[in-house]
């Protein structure tokens, strides 16, 4: 897989993880995906651990900010934009709530975050030196971003209005599934949260590619994580499972269908 050096505006470009125990999370994900850590001191304090696969950045793990002890550990998804401030203003006009006003990350870029009209958090990234993940779609890296929401119509309308995404209905076994598109590119997925699953908040789920879904599930359980759903086979897509790490953060893994 070639190294990613740039991302088109309106596409997912980065993920990071906010943990209540940064070192424990680094050990957990490193054991699952074969990551190594490049720790960087942040200007505002604390350490931002760039997680790498074969020397290429795939995401980051950080400690939860002070005063957020009650916030569950979680993955954040970032979308590349040309202008964070303009994107934030447009998102607010479309019904989003500002969760983090624009802030500069010295030399790296500028960022902000919102809760979309259905309650799912998403970050905007205006790159400077840091363009995003250098490795995507390969084993041990992000391969898909998926919105779980209680209102697919409202969510689809929001992201279409903000980024010009198309919403393509693609029925999957046992669910009504939608794929966000831009031109011929597939950007991510979306489906409705089933009330029978319990109190699951709207969120962007991050999928990581693995060589063997079943073996990875066993590894996850051996390290104190849980398999919440699966492994499940999806024709033409691959074999996936929804999991929970040792800190309680949700993520998913996918063993992609071999390409012909």
C-alpha cells in the first residue's frame, strides 16, 4: 500500500483515541495490530502517542483531558477540510452543535469538532505539516468509518449539505445500510441503531483491517477486551466483528474479502 501524502477535502484522514489509561491502551492496540509508538509532547501538556505500523502513522492514542474522568474512552474520526472555521460555521448552520471551537496545533494543522444533528461527534482537520494517516486500508490500519445513528435521514442530509456527499442505499443482511459517496469513491457507511441494542449513543465507528478476524477476536478477548457482535461474514465485503477494548472503547475489525 503506497504512503498517503494528502487527502481530498471532505474525506476521512485521521483517527485518534482518548483513553482513561493511555499506556494500557497503547499496549492493547499494539498487541492486536502490531503497532509501535512514537510519543510526542503536546504544547498544552501531556503526550500524543503517534501509533505506527511498519514506521507509518496510522492513528494516535492520548490521555483523556483533565476534568473528563466520567467520559468513556472513545475513538475520534477526522475529516479533511480546506478551512476549519468556514466548515464549522456551515456545520452550525446545518444544525450541528460546536463541541470544540477552532484551535491551532503548532506546525501540524488546525482543528475543530462538532456533534452532528443526531448527536455523533466528528472532527474537522485543516492540514499543515500533518496531512493525516500515512497508511490506510492495509492490515493494522483504518479501513472504514461508519456512522451509527438514530436518524439516518437527518444525518444523511447533514453530511450531504456539509460535504456534498451522496447517500447510496445498499441493503445488507439483516439491516438497511447506506454508503456515503463522493463521485465514484466510497467514503463511509451509515445505519440506524436498533433500540434493542440498549443505550448506544450515535457515533462514528472506526474499522481496522486484520488478516484473520476470528484469530483477532480471540486475541482481543485474551487481552481483556470483548467481542460485542460477530464474527460475521458479509458477501463481497469480508468478515467483521464489533469489539470493545480493555478500557471500554468500541471499535471494529474487518478481514477484507480477497481482491480478485
